[in-house]
C-alpha cells in the first residue's frame, strides 16, 4: 500500500518539483497539492491522506495554524514540516502544533524519504540539523537560566506582522499581502502591543530594530 501524501506550499515551482521527485518513489502517491493552509485543510478533509508535507510561511492560514487545526479535527493525521525557517521558535511552534517531523528545504532526497517513512510508521522525525538547534537551545538555557535576550512572546503570525509594520507597511498593505481583512490585522496589532507592552507603531519599529528582527540591507 502506497503512502498517500498532500503537499502544501505556496511556491508552485518548488511544489511541482517535489511532486516530480516523489512520484518516482514506488511507495509514495501524491494525491493533492495546496498553495495555502486553508486549501490544505479542505484537501485533507476531502482526500484523507496519510501525511501532509507542510510549508510554514503560507498565505491565508500559515503552516503552523493549519497543522494545529488539522490535528484538532483529526489527531491521526501526520504532518511533516518542510521549511526554510531554521529559527528555534518556528521549530518549537510547529512541533507544539502537532507536527510529527521537521526538515529544512535544503535536505537531501534520502532524508525526505526517511522522514516520510519514519513518520508513517508512527514515530517522530527531526533532521540532524534540527536536533542540533534544539539541543543548543536546551544547553543555552541550562547554562544560563536567565538569558540576556528573553524569548519573544509572539506567535509566528504576530511576528510576521510585527516585521511588516517595522518595514513601514500600512495596515491595508499587510492585510492585502496576507490575504486577510484590515480588521484582522488591527486585532493582531493590538495583541502585539499588549504582549510587548508597547504603545504605538513607532514603538514596534524601535523594538524590532533593537531586537535585530529586521535589517535594511
């Protein structure tokens, strides 16, 4: 029996390349593609795959939110994150959302196949690089229980919106870019201000620069 897979990624060229790559594998069948988290959720409900290979940075609903929603609706569904994001907070949030595996997009074909087979068998899979990131994070906390830079208490979507504001985007620009309403962005902005104890957009820009969340190169 073949492993039925849905691929969710907003970059069509990458998505199609992945489909072509995995189609040559006898044990795998690609049954659907999605360009955002919303489509991925709908496809899963309609096609019942074994595994969803999920990007993180997607429009409408990002990969972390989509994974959490999928796992709430169907705890048996397995998700493998395939992302370019190497920051530990992305890895942690994806795993906390219920992902069974996490690989970087520069992984080898063999690592991807190994990840799919491992997750399909009911186990967790993290690439060596990701395991190293998490181990270093654990050791850093063990050696210094009071880190100089505290973890920023924002969700992935809030962090994304904070950066866009910091780069000078307007509320409407951000809403259009993320395919959501102006009201939704306003709500996120309010949450960001409250969580970071800030008062204005100017404060958000200063915070982002001070914490090296953006660059202007």
